[in-house]
């Protein structure tokens, strides 16, 4: 019987999977920390709770602990991404478009960009540069005007600009992937 909540892990490159009960949470994001054996980050909420929280596991998902974020108010939209090059660097976006960064494995977080009138629904750290961060969602680009699409920061999330021709009008983007070969 499989757990109601959790995730699956593979120790053989995806040939077989084992159910991992994980936290009793409905997970919306799960990230494996690079160069940190056994560390997972998750965003989720207990059954029936709208606000999501950040959790960390240091034992391959067997035990989980909540991680406090310096975020007031609603956290119904939370996304996270860890640096593929350094498992101690973690980015988190929250409702209203704020970006937080931790350089110490989640012990502390610093606002990189303050909340705005937009929101970010997906987050990605460039595998070759931990200061290049991509977000998908909606952002205020001019007073009284919001744009939806993909945005990029080259300064660790302090500022964002449209990512080339990535502006997709009225499109909800839930995840981002980057080809490590390009």
C-alpha cells in the first residue's frame, strides 16, 4: 500500500522506485540539494490547509522539519529552487513576487527582491551560475501594468527583466527546466 502523501525515490537511475512517505503534506515542490547527501527541500501543506510552508529533510526524506521564512501573510503560492552547483544556496519565491535567498542551507533567508504586485509560480537556478535565476509568473514592469511570462535575474534575484521572447500573454506557467547542455 502506498502512502497518501509523499514521493517516490530511485536508487538505480530510475529503473525501480520506492514509495517514501515523507511528510504528511500535499507537496507542490520537491528539490534535492546538490552536494548535500540526503537533503531534500519541499514546499507543501497539511491536508485541508491553503498556506504552504517550506520543509527540509537531512535523512533522505525520512524525517522533516519546518523552515521559518520571514514572510508575513498569505503563502499560498510558494516555489523553490536550489543551486545545482552549491547545495547550501536556496531560492524561494512567495505570494506577491518576493524572492528570498539562503546561502547557509536554509538557516537564514534574505530578501533579494521585495514583494510586488505580481506573483511567481515557478523558479529555476541556472546550473552554471547560481546568481542567474529564472522565474515564471506575473510582474509589474511599468506603473499600473503587469506582464505574464518568464523573467531572468543576473544578480541573484535582486532585479528581474523579461527573458528574451519569453513573454507569454495570459499563460500560467507552473514549472521551468533548463537544458544543462546549452
